[in-house]
C-alpha cells in the first residue's frame, strides 16, 4: 500500500511517500501551489493530511484527490485517555503514534521540539495520558527580545554548541536558551524513567538537531517522527474499514 503523507504547518508543508511502513521519499515546500503540483504527479493509493493552516473543506476544494483529514474524530491505533481530547493538537497525536511505530512495545515518551516543546506519554498498554508543554527554542529567544528593552533577537548556529560561560550578551542568551532546554529535557526524561520501567524516549521536531547529543541506547532522535505517525494512523484507518 503506497501512502501520501502531508503535514501542513505554519511555515512549511512536509510530505512523504510510504510503501506500507517503509519511507520511500520525503519533501518540503514553502508554497501550497508547489506542493499541489508536486502531489498531483505522485502515484499513491491513500493520503492523509494534518493541517494547522487549512480546514478540511478548504483542502477538498483545493486538491483533486481524496484524503483522510486528521482531526479529533479520527480513529487512532492507541487508546486516548487525555482529559480534554477536543483540545489535543493533531501534531501531538501523530508524534506519539509515530513513537509507537518505531518502538512496538513498552513505555514511551515522545518529545517534539517545535514552536513549543511537547512531552507526550504512551504507556505499555498503549494508553495515551498526555504530558507537558513548554516554550520552544525560538519562542524563548523572541520572548527575551520582545519583553525587554535592550536584549537583541538572536538565534543558535546549528554547527556549534554555545559556551557554558557566555562572554557577551548574545552568547549569554544563546547559552541560557540552549542549556535551559537541555537540562529541561534531561530532567523530564529522568523523572519519567524513575516512574516508568524500561522507558524509551523519541525526540523529534525541527530543533531536535541541536540535541542529537542526547542519543543513547534508550533515547532516539528522529526528526520526521510525525510523518511516521501519520502513516501509521492512515494505515490503521484504511485497514479498519
């Protein structure tokens, strides 16, 4: 079964083609028309779209093929124990299902390093309980710039780790954000590990590249995890029919 997977975010449209559970190709677009022209040429049997930008009715008018639109009513291959399922972001659903696609059994913590950092826990009985949300890397930099009079807007360079002791305002801000997130991640992971035996941790998202040093025998960094989750959700719904 060949599946087209589409994740429409605020700034980019990420796509993938899967043959059953195997990732065949992956692409990214900043323009919807380019994505549409590309997808129309693909050979696939089924498609799923997760979108924070467009409604299902809009996409039905814009695309010439049928698709499964991920929303709160979509069947999931996990049991959702979240107390307010109507407020649960589709990206969080896809991340935790993607984690289960990578690790077939056991307790799982999926960490998505995007605009916000989300922590999502799936237990060894395949029950999803929720987790935590905190500000992401870029959000922390913007907050310091926008909510102070003199701090500049800075960023991190992907090719280097900031110094622990910053020697300038910029390097102090870079170190504060980087090491703040690093210790937040390790702290969350240690707390979950102390409570849930055999926990596996899967880190994803655009900013996960900054924290690849966390990779260990029980911690995996898989930036495109959500695409795997969307593929698993699509296959589950196709086979359910």
